[in-house]
């Protein structure tokens, strides 16, 4: 995981890579454990503290700058997200953050597709829950990458960017998707945030996203923060920032680093994708989640639709619950089928 990568690459004494004698390795492991425990306690304090802190202050508290690790360059010159020419063109056209996102979208669509995902613009929608639970306090990241259909689609907002997006759509032959994330599926998303220029405030805002996304479950969550030249891959788990890796769109190694994140599938995604592959089904929607699973709308090659329930944490009581639910459904529809 990202914590292990950080432990291997960061030396607290001189900032160089890990390694050396076994005693040094033990000291480093102990330092990493103590640091992560300290960050976990601090993160909990920041979440429940009634006194709000600025994004800049949060960035300083949530993750030390000296633990940010640079992504390793590769020898493959094609392993880049943007060429220098493309970056220069984007820079000249990006008059503000929202215009920048519109122009970056074709590249975000491409990089998401490499991970078998789609890119959805979520700029206008507050879907990321905060501790208060009040909708007016929810956060609205700029985008997310997810499996097709596993988000709530919305119409394209009518604003000054409509003409720009229409022109870009024709030039790159892409479709802009708009909507919001489904909170109960947040572990299946990679979240994106963009700023014209990244500063400590921008990092703090992205750190907040990662903390809120991961604070109530045990899964790894990724947030990618970018500007016109730079991006940060932020890894959160259990309400703590575990690792931060910095890269540049035009440097070899940038594409593979992002694809690795976009290809990350936790057990929930693995189970859904494996079942759909085995049954030759395609997920086309989400019905909801309950006490022991999630329920998706799936479609077969004949375009027939079915409900597919995935159960991850199986215990002694689950088989009885499943059969009880099956018998209830059979009473409603004699054509219901169960696949083990």
C-alpha cells in the first residue's frame, strides 16, 4: 500500500530513500508507526474539533510536507499524460480553474478509460459527506472516476463553458458526463480536484476530501489534486492521510502512476466485476445498500435487466437471510432466479 511505499522511500533523518542496515530499517519502521498513530489521533481531533481551521492550516497538520514523495521517472518517453506542447496550449487557454477543467477533460477521460473507468464532472454538486451530516456542509470535488453508471447522472449545467465544451467535444470526439457521487459507493471512486495553482490551501482541501471519504470505512481512498503542471496522488485510510505522491503531467512515469491508482480495485469492486464477468452481465445502475450487501441493476446481452446483490462479509447468519429474501421475492414473482 501507499504507507509501505512511503516507508521505503522516505528517511526522516536526511530525506533520502529507505534501506541501509537492519537497525536503521527497524528505527524507520518504528518512526513510521509512531508517525501514523500520531497523524491518526490528530486527524480525529481535527474532525471533532468545534473550532474550524483553514485549509492551509489543515494541510500542515494532516500531513508533513517532508513526507511527500516524488513519483519516479520512467525511461519511456510515451509514459506521459501531456506532451509539453499540449501543456503549453492548455496553459494559454486556461483563464481560470473551470476553463482548465473543461480543457483537461479529454485527457482525464482517456486516463480513466485506461483503468476501465469513466470521468464524471461533479463541480456543481455537493455529494461528499462531512461529519455534521448536514447537506449544506457537504463538499463538491471537481470530478470522479468510476465504473460506468455507478453515479447519479445530471444534466450539463448551462453556463459560459457550454460553448467551450461543445467545441472540445467535437475536436476530441468525447462526451462530457455530469453528475454526483453516491456516498455509499465512495470506496469505488477516485476523486479529482483542480486548482489554477496548487498551494497549501489547495492541499488542505484535498486532504479534507480524503479524510472524509475514508473516515467511516476500512478501505483505501484516493484523491488526485492537480493544476496545469503538477498533480498529487493522496491516499487516505481510516480518516488518516497515509501517503502523498507528487508528479508532473509531462514527465515520463506520470501516466503509469495514475493508471495504477485508477486500476486499484478493493474487494467490493473485485466482487462486482468478477460476478458480472462470470454471469456475462454489465452493471447499469445502483439500487442501494443494506445490512449485508449492495444491490445493483445489471443487464445481460439480451438487454434483460436483473438485480444483483453482492455480499462481502459472509457469516453464519447470511445464508438464512439470503434464502429468506429469495422466498419473499418468489412470492412476488415466480420468475425470480438466484445465482450462487
